[in-house]
């Protein structure tokens, strides 16, 4: 199936993006629910974070995460604005080290993108990436993180492609969105090999070996069909059933600059309940406070125990690093 591609709006200036989003919201072009999400009263701009522990702020973040997880909207205001921009929980699992900041991309990463996962009630999975990854950080969705009146917007994080299940992207070309090195003909981007529906994807993926048979779905903002493409991603996760629930999905974000401590759109640190991840999350929380001067809450993720169960998100004052002010 041929899909015409358009230049991504991410190449526009931050001011142009902010003006465009505001104009769409006020002109009635966006659905009411999406427009509310980018109304200035709902948006957190850079600098709004507290500098010391703020329990009310932490509880509000947990509430926001729960609302976005429970949300069911299918786009963020049109066919070129995929729902990842305003819904669900976009997060990265990390491993703490005193040798680097957890929110920095690996400077030795050859693929030029960074792997994340996206969790929502209709894109469920049970656990984080591998057993040793028990904590990480959450990104603020774009439509929460932009404000026209601000001169210091967050860095725009560009989601370029998605996989309904982990895809060994370190072994793929095209910044991780291309073919697997071992299976160049059967793992190329989905639309190039005739896979243009969730049903096609599920049938293709069930062939062996599963990781190498994954194909990427393009979701860059501004592309004509990107909202529908992201819906295909969600529908494929549901179609894969227990296979996807017992793994995790993978979204690739364009690599961002090192050490943008004050403008990276971090919403919170988190840990998975039932693990030792809280201790590492506390260390990341302290590291970020020292680097940026900002305090971000630690949120406990209670992951779903089954496909039909509900994940929940909790802020607990006792989870926060007690050594911070």
C-alpha cells in the first residue's frame, strides 16, 4: 500500500509549533477533548516544576498518569497528530549508574534513536524491559509540554516509528526503523512489505523468529496517515494477545542532545511495584535535582496482572528521596 509522506512538523521552530497548536485549538479544528488538553490551563510549561518535595504536585502527576492511561481517544486533533502526543504514558526503563545521567541518550548509540515504551489500557503489557530494568522516567506528552507564551519551551521529542512488540532495534538500519540485519527481506518497514493492517501484522509476526519478523510503523507528526498508523500499532498489540502482554512495545524517539537538564520534558521518575527499583529511582531523583535545580516526583507503577486488569499509578511521600529538601 502506497503512503505519501510529508515533511515532519518537527523541523519547524518551537514558536511555529506553539502557534499552530494554539490556532487549531481555538479554531474548533480539534475535538473538544483534545483542545482541552492543550489549553494553557492544562499545560505544564518548563519551569513549573517545584524545587523541593511537593506532595500535592506529586499527587497531581499520579492523577494525570492515571487519566492518560484510562483515556481512549484515537488522535490528538486530526489524522497527522497521533494519540501518543496527548494520551497514554511514554516512558523509558533505565539502569542507574553514577557514571552518567539516566535521562541522557547513550552517546555511543549507533542507531540515532532511543527506545521507549507506551502504556495505555488498550496497549497493555505486564513488566518492564528485561528483569534488571525496574525503574526509569516518564516523558510529558507534547501537548502538555508546549506553551506559546513561554520563551524556554521543552525540547521537542520526536517519535519516528513504533513496534507493537520489542524488535531488537539495535540490529536494524534506518535509525532502528528499518530491516533486521538477519532478515532484510521480511523485516523491512511494514508498508514496504505489504503489511498495512493489524491483522496482517499479527499474521506476519507469528512466523519465526518473532523479533526479526517485526516491522516498523511510521508515526512522525505531520505525516498524512500517522494517527491511523498509531491506531494500527494499538490494534496489533491487542491482536497479539498474551504474546504482546508478556513482552513490551517499542517506540523510537529521535536522539536528543546531551545534558539538556532544564529543557528535557521529564514528568516523573518511576519504579515498578514489587521490585527494588525505588532505591535507584531515588538516586535518579537526586541526580536530576542537582543537575537541573528541579524536583520531580517518584511514581509507583502497579502494572496489570492480566490483559483485562488495570494498571494504577501512585505517589507516596515515603517513596521520595529523604535526603532532598
